[in-house]
């Protein structure tokens, strides 16, 4: 999920692509929209612009990151947070966070977001497993990123310890994403 489509499509086209879903959810009575796994700055701008045209809408926006400083697109996390601060002129983005990132990245990402925004923080990273194309299955990885024989219980305990750290880092909404 690289986000490379952002530059090719542009913010207006991405906003139009999201608009029907946003309208359906708002008409269904959604209180807060979850814009999640956003991989590029162009999509951040598109979503903030879309919200401007729907003044009653509220959302949180979570970013998909490949490192502690980069979105999946390779763009700087700082630029995405700055774009929210610049384009969300009415404060409709009620929280900013990360999802679908490795659990060990969540704390540095939350701290990087906090350094650029006072908004509440959200964290729901993935399990930390990686897809092993040779074995055709998910493989646990240890804290150093190498394959691990860690049991499910030990992995859950580690995830719990990390979740407590995310709360200490300021996350007010905490959960888990995909594998």
C-alpha cells in the first residue's frame, strides 16, 4: 500500500473518490468518521478539503507509515501532520494517529505527531507479524525485526506492554489493526 497514486491523481480527484462514502456515512448518522491507513500527503489534503465542504462532519485521521519518519509513500510524516494543521481550518479532524504500522513504530510516530500537533492521538498498529511468501503464512517477528518463535501469548503480552506505552505517549484511542 504505497500511496503512489496520490501524486498521479491529485487531491481534487481523491476528494471526489472519497465523497460518496463520506456522504453515505454522514447520512447514516455517523458521529465521527475514521479516515485510516492514509499513505500519502495528497490524500491528507484531499480528506481535509472534503471535510471543509461538510462543516458538520468530524473525523480522525490515521496515517500508514513505513518508518518512524516516513509515510508509506516515502513522504515525511512531518509534512502530513503539517498538512492537517494547514488544511483543517475548522478543526474537524479531532484526532491524528497511526495504524497498520509495526507496533514498535507506534511510540516514535506518536511522539513525532505530538511534536507538530496538539490534537488527541490515535494508535492501532498491526500485530507485528510479516508475510512469509515462501511459507505462505504469517511469521512473528521479534523486537529486532527478525523472525521469532515467539508464542501467541508472549506476543500478546508484548503488545500489551507497548499499548501501555502508547497511552503514556498520549494516545487516547488505542487498538489493533490487521496482522
